[in-house]
């Protein structure tokens, strides 16, 4: 009877371990896709967020189940897995910034004519050497059309006379671009990527080794 109880407990522990591993793998995959699209200003599919939320909930339940069955279980395993996941997502974000900068610099930006309306004072710059107030700052609303769609955006530019026509630059999705990123941002974003990836791999292997050892102990129970 004692052997049956032990075997049942070991089986439940293996189910919790399998659920935790599957949840972390799903978070790494779906989270990377969501972070990449979000960092590129692309719409992130709603199912990606639901998948990430479901995987996070599963990971929490599996972790609670493991801790509930063994109060002496090392909490560091979950912390290492979580840190490895966060470092991997940071590496994805930085790599996406590099890719976006290179794409924008190598492409030829298009332009169109926009109509300016509703220019208003938005503030005032400080005076020279902090003495008093300097020039006023303005915000204006720009209206333009691209690819058969109408766009508008409020930007800290101006002032312009009401209804004036100005040339604006657009990105590949027809939105107004405030300026092209500098090539200097490429090394700034790229340099931390290897370190983030190394930390993710190192901590991930450490957490995987701990998980494999606990799986073997649960299989013998």
C-alpha cells in the first residue's frame, strides 16, 4: 500500500514537472513572437497574448503543485528558469531593434503631402542659461492618405497656418515617420545580445539539470 501511494505521488510530481516544462517552452516561443512583433510596431494577434497568459497560469499552478508536495524543493530552479526566459525575451527585443533599424536605413522612405490643422501651443522652452522662458513649442495635427486609407497624427511640430500643405515621410504601413533611426543604434542594441543569450542558455541548462534530476527521483518513488 505504501508503495502504491509513493508511486502515485511520484506520478503526480512528474505530471507537474512536465506541465512546468511545457509552460516555459510555450512562454519562450509565444512570448518571443509577441515581443518581436510588438517591437516592430506590428499588430500582435490576440491569441498570442491569451497563449502567453495561459502558459503563465499553467507554470504557476505546476510550481505551486511541486512546492506543495515537497516543501524542501529548491525554489532556485523556478527562479533560474524565469530569469532565463526574461533574458531570452530581452535578447529577442534587442535583435528586433537591430533588424528594424537596418530595414529602415536600407529602404527608401516614401513621402506624401499632408494637410496641417489645429496647431496649438504645447509649452515653452527654458530660457538661455535658465533665465526666464524661451520660445514656445507647438503641436499640430497632420492629415494624409496612403494606400487608400486616411490617416491623422498629432506631432510636436509647427506652428503652421491652418490648412497648410506640407511634405511628410511615411513608413511601410503608411504611418507618419518622425525620422529615420541612426546607424549608431545598431551596435548599441547588438552588443548586449550575446550576453543576454549566454545568460539565458546558462541559467536554462542549470534549471533543466535540476528538473531532470527531480524527474529521475520522482520516477524512482
